[in-house]
C-alpha cells in the first residue's frame, strides 16, 4: 500500500515514466538501504494503478533505448492519494516475531528464553551501532529528513532494548504463570433449530 500511494504522490508532483519513478522513490526514502524497491515492483504497481483508473498514460518518451510510457495521476488517483494522506498509519507492534518466538519458548520449552533474549539484545545493539553511524555521517544542511528517519529508528531500537530488560527481569514470573491454552470449541456440526408449527 505504501509504495502504491507513494507512486501516486510522485505522479501528483509531475508525470513520470517507470524508471524516473524508481529513482524519485529512492531519493525520497534516502536510498536503497532504507527502502529497497525493485524496478519490477514499480512497473507492476504502475500497471495495477492504471487498471484501477488511478493513473493514465500521458505520452511516450522516445530515446536511444526502448520507448518509455509516461504516466500522470488521474482525478480519481488524486482522491485516493488525499484519502491516504488523511488516514493515520496503523502500527504493527502487536504482530512482533520476537514476541512470538519468546512465547513459544516459554510455553513449549523448545529453547532457552534467556538465550533468545541475549541473542536479540546483541542483534539490536549491532543495529543501533550501524544506524547511529549512518545518522552521524548525514549532513544536517542537506539531509535533515534522513536524520529524522534515523532518529525514529534509534528511538525504536532503544525502546526495544528497554523492553527486553523488563522481559528478562520478569521472566521467572512469566514462567510460573499457567501456559496459554486454546479456547475449547464444540465438536461436530452445529445443531439445527427445528421450527415447530402451531396449529
């Protein structure tokens, strides 16, 4: 959804062909390292947007290589973009893969939860070190948007590290609690209600 609507935003700025859209998307997100989108995904998304009536071909650019179809956003596309801009972005925090692994360890005993926490903590510290280095290398006079993105990532990593400390402190308490069990479901087919006619 994000890439789809980002393309609409870039086409709202000016008509572009697929290659230009790919380059413009990378420039906006600060490069491939921040958000890697393959050119094939751009062209597939463009085809879907055209099919949905959100973009339309405006012309063809002739050059030394193959012809390039230039796309422009339609009025329907502008409405779709405005709707997306007006909506908040839902967070994905409750579908966390590490949390799932941790709960499986606690519930089944298939691995040591403390070892899992140590491994995750080490990974987060390495990631924090890398991102902090990339943030420090940014030029605040030209790359303020990238600095703000890195600040957000750093804050998330720091929050995750604090959360791991809390989990580790309360791990024995978690283990003492009963393991979560699935809710029992009635077996067989649901019983049909028989209507009784009154005479």
